[in-house]
C-alpha cells in the first residue's frame, strides 16, 4: 500500500511539475509574442493554433481507443509487436492524409499566408498524431514520469527556439510556427525512445492488424467525436468572429481566451494521473472520491479568479494595443471553472465508467447551441459582446448537463453545488465588469470569503478524509 501511495505522489509531482512549467512557458508566450509581432501577424499565429487544435481528430479515434481499451494495464504486459504494427499503420494513414491536404491547399488556396498555415498544419498533424499514440500508451499504463518529460521537452525546446529568434532579431510569425513544429518533432523523437520496444522492430514483425485497428477506432471514435464537438463549442464562435470581424479581432479575442485558459494546463496535469487510478478503483468508492475531488478543485479555482483584477492591470500596461480585448476577459475568465471541472472530474469519471456516449451527446447538444448562438450573435446581430458571453453560457451549460447525468449514475446530489457555482460565476462577471478594478476585486473577495464560510463543513470534511487516506 505504501509503495502504491508513494508511486501516486511521484506521478502527481511529475505531472504537475511538467504542466506547471508548460503553464509558465505559455504565460511567457502569451505575454511576449503579442508584444513582438503586429496584431494581424498575431492573428495568423492564432489561426495556426486554431487549425492544429483539430488535427488530432484525423486519427479517427484510433489513439483514443487504445487509451480506453488498455488504460489501467501495466506497460510490460502490452503486446509490443501488435503495437509496433499499429504505430506504423497509423504513420501510413497520416502520411496519406498529409499529402492530400498539401495537394488540396496548392490547388485551391490563393492566399499565401493561408497556404503556409495549411501546409504547416499538415506537417503538425503527422507529428502530433504519431506522438499521441505513444503518449496515450504511457498515460494509460501510468508511466506518468516519461509522459511528463515528453510534454516538458516540447515546451522547453519551443521557448528555447523562440528566444533564439528574438535574440537574432527575427519577428516573423512563420518562423515561430516552424519553431513550434521543430519542438513537437523532437518531443516525438523522445517519445519514440521511451517506447522503443514498440516503435522499433524488424520489418518482418510488421503486419496489417486491421481487426485491432478497427477495434480501437470503434472504441475511441465516440470519444474522438466528443472531443471534436467539445472544441467546436468555442471553435464555431471563434470561426464566426474571424469571418465577420477579421483576423485582427480574431487574434484579440483569442488572446483573451488564451489568458483565461492558462489554469487549464495545471488542471489537466491532475486528470492525467486520475484516469488510470480510477480505472483500478472499485465502483462503490467512486462517489466518495468524486465528492472529495470536487471540493478540492472548486475551492482554489473560485479563489484564483481574484487574480484576474491585478492581472488585467498588468496586461493593460504591458500590451496597450490589446486593452480593448481585455474588457472581454471578465466575461470569459470563468471558463476555467467549468472547463476545469469538466476535464478533471466529469470527463475523467465518464471515461472510467465507459460512458463515452454521454460525453458525445452532451457535447453535440452544446455544439448545436453554439451554431445557433453564432448565427444569431455574429451573423445576424453582429454583436461581439454577446458572441463572447455566449462562450461562457455554453461551457456552463455543458458542464451542468454532464454533471447532472453523472450524479444520477453515481447516485449523488449536486444541485446545491451547481446553484452556488453559478452564483459565484455571475458575481465574478458583474464585479469584473466594474470600471474600478480594485473595487471589483474587493467585492468579489468578500463574496468568496462568505462562500468559504458556507463551505466550511465540506472543507473540514475533505481535510480529515485526505489525512486519513495519507495515514493509510
């Protein structure tokens, strides 16, 4: 028991350290790149990030299926020759798709900037999806240390290349994209080294394991479509903003979303460790762990919203050209509450219970609403403020709907918590929209202290339960 507990602590520390470092690097990138390049060039940089956020879906759920089917197993128990064939079959598929994207781009895209973006996206697709398979294998088999080093190497190499470009005097977004791809490629090389008993075998060991591939795709395609629809919830609105208001406004709004999502990197670090742990946990213990994790997540997350106020003042001074977009940050900052809860708790639990269909349908309903809001607020009304507010409404709706379904499965009550979290979110948006930043900060801080007093019983209960778990 002690050795398992120590291993869990080590896994948490590896994951949190790597993701915390990635968060710090993201902060530097978010703060420095807009300072160095123009608003339009930053818009193209954000378009590249926007496009590449969808390339993970061109493995058609193959990698997700491996994660779901083999998650919780020991790495040494895996059939390495089978995974060797799966890896190189995926490589063939991604290469064919990449060539098709490049040919299509050269035939039909006239804009040179868009042409460059699509070609780089195709290259990124090949690297990311090959790395995904190896990373998912490491995550699912609880080799968190190796996964963390791969994730860390990607970001450290990337920021290193960015610093070199800055020192040499280059301010071109295209070179920054190339630096991102080189960092990802080198991290793929590291992943291949850690999984060398999967990636490297004699050619004679390769065989087309079509049945295994189809089983993985069948298991993972619902989760893949769920992930696609999850990205589309915000993606459709962002696409509408880019179409109606142009690349510059798209870049400004994306900057605000990037700042608001910084906390998600840290939250995702915990969810990576939690999934293989929950897969090995008896079902009757899952509701108990859920209630503990929910309090441990929501208390600090709601408290961290206080940082918005000084953060806004610092960003306004550092990036005055983005001051207009920072007005919207109070509207989208609460995204981290609902995205964090969805990522860390709800999705992780639904995957553990193999309820990918629930994740899919919740996201599909949210996407339909997103398309409706986009049509109304961007196309018909052309109102940027309402378009941005709709993002938070959609993320809150998705989280609440999914949690109510999960609560029914686990047979627990969540209605009171949902109402309280909604109140805190609305209180933050109202106080954050006040003209005096410090006044808004003080009001929200008072509301948060009252919230802590109300939650005092739950906080002490979680504290005592964690102490008991640590002692055991």
